[in-house]
């Protein structure tokens, strides 16, 4: 038993072996300076094990209990195994001979968060797994690799779980948990995904589309795999390595300028820009491949010369491999067509002339009384410099309103005075 109130170290130049090891350190961690083996059972009553620089292996006693993996008991967000990141620190947790159809917790985490993984090998026997985890998801799934862009980070949990299998085969269920981190590791969009989350595996040199299920409220995600590498968590049907950054939509006079960056263009087949007027129905307005780069350095630009009246929503559809399709965050721009509206004479007595210049297929001109009643209207086609005349001789004196509408949206409102 490691029982104390200050930090303790398991040292030595060779690996160390314990039977039924207990950690009960009220004020510090038990730090491994050499690889350590534990037979049968590892228990925590307080404190954690720091295995960031030396690995910890839990072994079944093949003499007395050959088919049952050793239990790790008493784990919590305050008592767990701190592991390395696989690059600067290489410590990990290995559990040997996990029994069939048994969910086995790998109580691992960083120095800041408890981020356990749970593996159930199903009907498969004698499966042995190793695991570590690190904060800061990257496009190559390695610590200190290229970081996700700001847009992609909004859709994921900012961590990577690395799971390897050294013995056994078949499909196993994997569950990841980040409860101790709360929303600290969750992207802003991810926090609103609810049950629409899943797990992504890094394989074939790229993050794959998320699969499985999860719950943002409980900070868990589950999926089944037959091979094991690095894993992350993101929104359902999202490719974690979307690698779209700096996606922006800016209104410029009568058009909308859209810009974006593909951070990992080598793994992207194409990207398409889509527009919607309601955020539900989308139409492709532009498509480009990385080889058709418009600006160089994986930066892209497109100008929408024909935005619709009102709110315009924009998103990017990115295809990174056959069947791997994901979407960027949505940007919106409110567009109002300008109208060069002139009312003359003003004040008026017998008639008014309304001159306007606007390019729109459906223009409606409305004359409204001082009390808000519709008095007259006229439809007009696409034109520039058109003039409409209204007879106002029978109207009472007062301040009247002229409205120019397109697709039920008011483009411009002006006032004029009638006097008799």
C-alpha cells in the first residue's frame, strides 16, 4: 500500500511488480519513474498515479485466474492514472486479458482532467489494450501536430484518445468520457448538439466521419471498432479533420464576399459553397477543388453577386474522401437592395411621380395613408429609371408613405406631403 500525505515515487532502473497494489495518498500522487506491473487488483482510496513518463500494466495472474483481467477499483475524478501524450511523455495504461463481454474501464486522464475510456470486447477473449489521452486535438492525431482551426474546434471535443490492441481480435465497443472537464473541452457548437454526437477514428492518414452515438449532457460517446488507433468526438456525421478555417461572409455594396481556408487541402477532394434563404433548403452556388485554388496558400474567395432579399445563409460542403462529406459552420448576411427612390413634386396637390432604379423581377410600389391604410399599389418589372404616376387629387391633406417591396420585403420607405 502506498499510504502517505506527500508525493511518493516508484523508482528503479528495471520494471517493478506489485500484487494487489493500493494507492492511498491524501496530498500527492504516486509517480512512476520506471515501468510498473500490477497483478490482480489496483485500488484507489485517495490520490492518483502519475504514469506520464513510465507505463503501468495491469496483469491477470495466469496461474490462479487466467481468464479474468485485474479490476481497478475506487477510481474517480480525483483518483485516476495520469498518462503521457505519446510524444513528449510516453506513459500509458495497459490492461491484459480483458474477459469477454465485460466492460473494463481504463481510468486515464491528463494532469487537469479525468478522461476515461471503457472497452467491452464482446464475445472476443484475451484482448489486451493500451491507452493514453491528451488535450488539444490535431489534424494528424499526434500531440504537437497541426492544430484544428477555430471553426473545426467549435464542433468537437478538444482531446484525442489513443487506443492500441496488442493481443486479441474482433470488434469491441469503445466508450469515451470527459465528464470531469464539463464543457471546458467542448466546442461552442458541440455544446448544442445534444444526442447528435459520435466518435471519429484517425486511420488512413485522416480523421473519418463520426459514427456511433453519444450524449453531450453526460459527456459520453460510444461506437464499435475492429481496429484501434486514435479517436476523437464530434457532431454526428462530421469529419473531424474538416480543416476549414476563417470562413467569413461580408456584405459589400450589392454583393457578398465569402472567404475561407482549407488547412489540410491535401486530403480534400472538393469544397462547395451553398446558400439558403431559410437555413433548411440549400443550393450550391460555387464549387472548387484544391487544384483550382484562387489565391494560393489554400485560401479561397468567392463573391455572390446575386444574394436574395433578406437573410442569406452560407455554408461549405467539404468532401475529404468518397463518402466522407461534412459541413462548415453557417454564416449569415442580411441583404437589402437599395432603391434610388425620388418622389416629386413634394409637397404635391394633384399627382406625384415616383422614380426608382432597382434590378429586381418583382417590384411592388405601395401608397399608404397617414393612418396606415393601403390606398393604391402598382407592380413593376426589372427596370432602371422607371417613373410611376399616382393621381392624388381626391386624397386629403397630410403626410403619406411610399413603400418599395421585393418578395414581400420592404426595400425602402419614403414620405411625401399632400396639401390642398
